C-alpha cells in the first residue's frame, strides 16, 4: 500500500504539453499558435517527435524535424501502461480459446463428426471459455476510460486477475485437451 499524494487522483489533473501533428497545421488556429509561442518563450520543452528543445520557438513547427506542433492539455499520469498489461494478459487466454474454436470448426468441416467425448471437450474447454473470456475482454476494453480513476490497488487487482484467468485457462486447457 502506498500513499503517494496524487497517485490515483493524478489522472484528473492536467498539464500543458506540446504535441506533434504531422500535416494537421490547419487545426491549429492563430490564437493557439500564439499561445504555443508564448509558452515556449519561457519553457524548455522537447519536441515530442525528435526531442529537440523547442524553447524560444517562433513558429508552430519544429525546426529540427519540421513537424507541425500544437498546444494541448494532457493528463499528468496517463496510467495506460498498467491497463495495457492487463489487456495483454487477458488477450493471451482469449486468443488461445478463439484460435482453438477456429481450429475445431476447421477440423469438423474436413473430417467425420466428433465423438461424444470430443464434443463435450470442445464445449467445456474451448467454446465456453472463448465466450466467457471474450465477454470479459470486451468489458475490460470498455473499462479503459474509468480505469484511470480507480485506486491503484484496485487497478493492480484487476490486472492481476486478467493474467491469472489466462494462466488458469492455459493450465486447464493443457490438462483437458490431449
Ligand atoms: Zn522535432
């Protein structure tokens, strides 16, 4: 348990950064370009693309890599690394289950029908897990917006559960399917 101030509330705070948008110069209107120049007059800010220090810039374009720049608001703690870790974990199990379904369907199409035992194996070890894991993955992807506002401990529990579900399914699958 850590109690670093702003660790989980951090997602609601904001900071101003420069961001490169190639070929989107039209979206940056004159007042915003002026704000960017004013901001960079007194701040060291690396170019988001080439890391060149943009301090003292007089145009909304990086002099080093020539990409258009804009001033925008961003989160202090994007906090997506942990979310992505969970996504990868849950995707492993879901991917395996979905792939096995495709494999089973292809096998069914080219060969004689499955035996009763194979049928129940397919239902419990492949089809059902694919539906459950697929549903959980969909819910997880949809939770992305709320994920940042969750407490750090909750985030870790959810991400850990994602990996545990996938590992549990891999073990279950290797034991059931010969
Ligand atoms: Zn640059």
